[in-house]
C-alpha cells in the first residue's frame, strides 16, 4: 500500500498581540530565521503541498514566503484555530488523505517527530502530539477515559479545577483525515469561554464517531514550545544556541561557555578550534581546524581557514580569512575582503572589497577599500585608500613586496608596482614604478632660533 497523501496547513493568522510589535509574530526571527520560515522548512520535509493561513493584512508574511513554494489561505477574522483551518479547506484538494496541522509560532519542531506521528496514525484516523509540561498554564489539557484513550481536549479557561491539574497538554499539532474535515469544522460553535471556534473540539467529534485518537508524546519540550511573547522567543533562542554549542563540543570544538555563544544561522567548525565567550555567528559561517576565535567577535557569512587567529572584538562580515592569518583585536573585515595565508590585520584596521596576498600586513589603524595587494606587502599605520571620489569607487593596486610608510594617502585609481616604497606621510596620486620610492609630501624645513609665542593678555 502506498503512503497516504499529505497536505500541511500552517496556522499563522493569530494576532500575536503579546509581542507588542508592528511585525507579525511569526516573522520574528528565532536564531536568525523567521519562525514561520522554520516551520515551512520542516513541513517541506514531509510534503510539497503546504498551505499557510494568514490574516488579510499579512502582506509581509506573503512576501517573506514568496519563494518558499507554499500557497496561502486568508482567514478574514481571527475567530479561533477551528475557523483558521476552515479558511484553508478550499485550498486542500479533496482527494488528499491526511492533513497535518502545524502552528507558525512553534518554530523548533523537528520533522522526525512528525514522521513518528504519521507512523502511529491509522488509515482514516486522527492523531496528535502531546507533551507533559511541568507548568501547563494556558495550554489545552488532554482528557483520557478509564482505559487511557483520548476523549477530548479542554482549554484551560473552560477547564474544571481537576482538569487543570492534568499536565498532559495539546501541542496544537494534529494529523486529520481530509474526508471528515468539512463535516467536523462545519459543526464547530463558539460556545466557550473565549467565544472562539476551537479546533480542539474536533477531537471530541472524532471520538463520538467511533474513531480512535492516536497520540505520541514529545519529550523534548523545546520542540513543541510555542512563542507567545518576546520572553518566550529569547528563551527558545538561548536553548537553540546552547544545543548548537553542545553539538560542537561533542564534535571536537571547544566552546568556552555554551551559555555564552549565539548561533543565528549555519555554523560549521573544524576540530580543535576554540571559540571564546560571547561570540555571535550569523548567516553561514565556515571555520576550519585549529582556529582561535577570541572573545566578543561578531562573524557573519564568512569562511576562516585552518590555524587562523581571530583576536577579541573583531567584526567580520562577508569575508574570507586564509589559513594561519591573524586578525584583530578590534579589526573590521567587511564584505569582499579576502585575506591570503598568514596575513595580518591588526587593531582598528578596516577592509572592504580588498584582497591581500599571502604574508601581507596592515597592523594598525588603516582603511583599505577596493584594493588588491600582492604578497608580502606591509601597510603602515594610518594609511588609507581614497577609493571614493564622491561619485565612483576606484581601485588601488599594490604589487608584491610593497612597503607603504605610515600615514600615507593612496588616491585611487593608483598603482604601486612590485617592491616599491611609499615614503611615510605621502599623498600618492600617480603610479610608483617597481623598485622605486614614491614621496608625495612637502619637504621639511627648520627655522632656527624659533621664539615661542607669548601670551598677550593675562587670563583672570
Ligand atoms: C491552542 C490550542 C491549545 C494548545 C495550544 C498550543 C485551541 C483552541 N487551543 O491554544 O489546546 O495547547 O494551541 O500552543 O486550538 N491562529 C489562527 N487564527 C486564529 C487563532 C489562532 O491562525 O483565529 C493560529 C495562531 O497564529 C497560532 C495557532 O493558531 O499559530 C495557535 O493559536 P493560539 O492563539 O496560540 O492558540 P492557543 O489559544 O494558545
Ligand atoms: Ca499559543
């Protein structure tokens, strides 16, 4: 028998009032990725047929998911989870066997849990994911009969004191037979404490029509925790980063304190690399073996090769650092920076769209923009490339073995050929030939017997 066909409906029309935000709740990022985007990615592992239920004004949600391959259904008014699923019904083909219901604000659910749910669901049957929360406040409680079979779900606000003591809760994740949905959702009424159409009522309908309701328990509460406010969001994010840190530790990477690292994207790290405290990794970051990342570094969309040392307080964005290079402390590598092997970039050096050949250095206080440096160059403190004339950007090109004296101004477009020197304090506006010395500054003159100025008025 072939596996039942499956459509996924992601409920995401809720108001999210408690976020106090102009951004829809489901678009708030968890570890760098909007929560809803995470749920969609998980759903994609199970089905290509994904319907996202939004409110009518959720243009931002639709544009965020424009290329995600999902369809949208609009819930005109937010009248409860049952009404939200009803809004998706016209979008679910009638010949689909099962409908998986997910919530857009439960971001860390794993596809494996959903596969487990599918495995326990009988053909034409109903199933749901439950969990045991030490503090189940605000959540729907699972009701079971004398035999332990699920008989219904009661929302906290409708529950008796005895029911409130139940710690098995409804995670809001269900697998439902498509063929029954029109009838069940049509029967919902809003006669409850919140005056809403509760999706949870259909569990009772299923039991009444003689269907067994299967369930799985999710022991990992992080997976099934929904986000209602910012405090909940940052708690989940902390847990996410801590888990990435634990995985790195297990794989041979030293993360000095798993509670003090932030991973907001994809982080790949080689063995024997050490990551000191309070680093933030965003986007896709690939770090090789034996790398040292000092405390307080912010690294985004970057690759750092084996044996490199990134000293504390360094900011790296869209850059490549070659093997055994040393960067920082207090360095800023911006997009398009490419450092060759054993390069050195020291404190208060900014680079943008700049390549340094192997063994080149800029150790202190410099700006290198739109520049190409050969191998073994030395850029003195205070040197800047004047790459922008107010309209266009221009390149600065240094050959191999170039020495730029301190406090030089390289006015682009300009070239300094192999092994040339630039005298300290020069303003270089024309090419310096190979093996030459470019001097572009006023000659010093000394005035003998210089008299110090005298005060003309006494300050009173
Ligand atoms: C719901 C469940 C509760 C469960 C909890 C788990 C109901 C009646 N209760 O409660 O048993 O323990 O989830 O988190 O279903 N949504 C819409 N349109 C609406 C209302 C909600 O799309 O009109 C969406 C929300 O965006 C959210 C999901 O449905 O993604 C759950 O809504 P929420 O209001 O958080 O449900 P709860 O009342 O917390
Ligand atoms: Ca909720």
